[in-house]
């Protein structure tokens, strides 16, 4: 892999361009090297969005396929991580919306083990139900923010909204989650 | 906002986002199952698998067109031109889109698949449709499910947005399936004034390939085979494919498969068929890596096998390979391999001065099809050139410098892939001119 010195005194920056070029030429190992650092978080974020490990795996597989076949559309190789994230978000959002239409959904993956504190387990279950009651847009926004730790600028680009509104949307999504949580808690 | 609550939410989300190891392993494994890069056109992959599973799940029945909805525009669709689906009754493309198992509301053709958002402006981005191939669209009736097969409960159907539909887009014989597509503003006919979308070559701009017959319609009874390995004893065959879950009598969504083999002349014909399952109609359409082992009655001495879905594969370099006589000194053949998804077979050869092939810009890759389209394309910068007095198509991808030259020699389709860091356009054309058919 090609390594370039970003500037004196700064960390070395690894260029993704050779891997992208090789992947475009059909090198699966190069593609694997490109996506591997992102697979776990992609699957985790998709699991949060879809509420199902199987749906999440399906979404990430779909994202892998569309990214692999769409490499020509990646204009800046070093932007691969953000570009791949968008493929994952698109696929997981589809699956998430499908969930809203009544598809089979697995129960909250964070079921308590025997050792879990009961209160914590109950809260986890309640939070899960509250989160699942949010609409797909809120679930996506909170996932981007809390799971992916996505920068505001990238979140704005993904959601096609001005940067200035991202924080307020997160705030309102969190308010709705709180209301949903309180409603669940009263049941 | 309550910071303490937000902290708890963040912790809960991180916990919920902890990936399932089995799912993560399946995702990693799926990279090996990816089809070749789309530069060489191949079948759909997971979506095709989903289609197959859906077919298996719901079983085949006769074509059902909803008379109530024929020719009726969706409530909020603006200027849709919904052609009467009866016009397509009996059309094999409807059947290929699972129209034999779900009521069809609309059906229409698209000149190019990449125009999908012009026809369905509210449909989400679908990069797999960004191709020039013509496409056939089937819009299913409200509430119809095409993945998983089962219709939703009445309460769910009633709560769906009025314009939400399941849609199939058939491209190159492969059904791409989408659920919950917003068909608002659907237009079947774009009309003469519709603006063009992204520029790109259409098949008709490639006159060198026009004389080829279209690809065969896929036989949907069979499951596409991902790979086949013939053991050294020439009798043991290992077949990999993507299918349903491993069969278990207690799992209603599992599927048992059977491989059928026969030898026709020099070709081993292989088909994979579902034998048992699934018992339920609400199974998901997730694909699983499956393997079948077959022992042939006698050693197979031929050099090719055919997937009964309609594609020919080579087990060894086929006869009739053209020779590149104009390679620079030191450039030699480094590897060759079968390329999937061609009804007449394709073979790929890689030339380079470097044994490692580590630098793709110092390679020349040649594709050859045998009496069929080579189906290789490249970057967006497309121009028409001449090779030996015959029309050829040159694709250039500026960001990488990749050049792809597609032309025809005799009945064979040929393509060369090189990089302008090493080859100029003129040099690449000269190299193409140096291709000599065996005995030629």
C-alpha cells in the first residue's frame, strides 16, 4: 500500500487509492481490505436501524454488492469510507422502512443475561421498545449520531439537510425518544 | 435535553450495535460471493437469489392480473401513464418478475435501466440499476409481497401509504426486487421532451456488437451456480451456490437442493434445483452459501460445463483463443480464467511484465467471448474508434486512467483493458489490431 507523508510533523496518511484502483480492476482482496475496517460498525448500525441481525446482515451484504459494482462512481478514492457508509445507510434504511411496514422483526438483541442487573435489563428492554416506536428518520439520525459518531457535515450530506439543522434534529429526535420511553415506562 | 438520559441512550445504542459474530462472519464470507466487477456484465446476485427464494417460497401459480386495478392510476400519482398490464399478459418478462405469483397492477418498458428515477421519480437511489441495458418494470398491486411471498395482514396493508408498492425491475433477464417503492409521479412513457439522464453508451451505439443474439432468458426453475470445481479424478464435482438455509425437518424456511448432471458432447450440464422446502411462505430472502457434492458415473473428460440457468463456463483454456502479437517486449501471459455469465462462454487473460501483478496499471487484461457479446464496458468517457476497419468502442475512466477497448474479430467479441499511464489510446488500438485468430 502506498503511504504518503501528509505534512512534516503530522501522522502518516495512508492513501486508499491503490486499493480502490485494484478493486476496480476486480481484486476482491483489495475490496475486502477497503471494507473490513467498517464492517463491524456497519453491521452494528444496521442492526440498530433494522432491529434484526438477519436484516442487518442482508443490508450490509446489499451495500457490499452495490459498492463493489458502483466503484466507478467513487470519484475520490480517499473518500471511500464515507462513500461506503452511504451505501450501508441506504440499504439499512430500506430495511428499516420495510420493518415499519410490518415485516418480521426479531426481538431486541440486548436481552438480559442471567448476570444482568434487573433494573438495567428492564431499562434496556424499555429503551428498545421506545426506540423501535420512533419513525425511520429519527432512528437513522440517532444511529448516525450515537453509533457511527458521524460528523455533522457528513450527517447533513447524508440526510440532505443544512448542517445547522442537524443538531436541532438530533435534539428533537432525542425528545421524541424520551417521550416514547416515558410512555413505555408507564405501561 | 436530559444529558443523563442521552448518556443512557448512547450506551444502550452502543450495546445494541454490538455486531452479532455469526452475522459478521456471514457478511465477511459474502465478499467471496460477490460477482465479478460490473465492468464485465454479470447476473444480479443477492437480488436474484432473493427472487429464486421467493419463487420457491410461494410456489408457481397462474398469472393473476387484478381487473379492478388494470389501467387505473394510483391515487396521488401525477401524470402516470400506467399501461394496461393485460398488454403484457403471457410476456415471459412478467413471469421472470414473479408476476405469476402476485397480482400485477402496472407493467412498462424502460429504454435504459438507468432511467428508473425518471419513470419512478420517488424511488430511492438504486446503484444496481445504473446500467444502459433496457429494462422491464412490473408494479405489483397494493399489499402484494414479492420477497417472502406472503401478503401482509389486512391491518398492515391498510396502513401502507397509498403509493407504496412492490416493484420488480427486470434487467438482462435478472429480476431486481424492491419493496415499499413510492410510485408517486410514475411515468411509463417519458415522451419526446423528457430530458436525458446521465450520458452513456447504449447497446445500439456499439455497432460492433449488434449482430449478436440476445442472451437467453434464464430458466427460473434452476438456482444460479456460483462456482464448480471438478476434482483431479474428474468424477467428484463440488458445486457452490447461494440458496436458502440448510435443510432441517424442523426449520420451515430451510431448503434441500438437488444437483442434476448430464454430459452433452464435450459439455457437462449442471443444474441445481430445490428438492424440499420451504414449508412456510413468510421466510426472509436472505441468501446462504450452500454446497453440493456430486460424483459422476464416469470421469468427465471435456473442458466446459454449462449452468442450466443458461451460462457456459470453461474448465481450461478454450480452443479458439486469439493471440496478441503486438505486446511490448517483456509482457507475457500471467494468468487466465473463466469469466462467468456468458451464454457462449468468456475467457480472461492477464498480461504483464511483472509476475506479481501488484500494479494493475502495468497489466493488460483481455476478454474474449465466443460467438456472443463480450459485455465489457468501462468509464463514462466513450468514443467510437476503428480496429482493422471495423467499428470499436473506447471507454476511458479519467480518475484511474483505465482504458477499455471493445471490438469484434470474426464472430468473437473482444475487449482489452489497460491504463493510460502505460498505454496511449493509439498504442492500445495498435495492440488490438495485432490480435490474430488461430490459423489466421
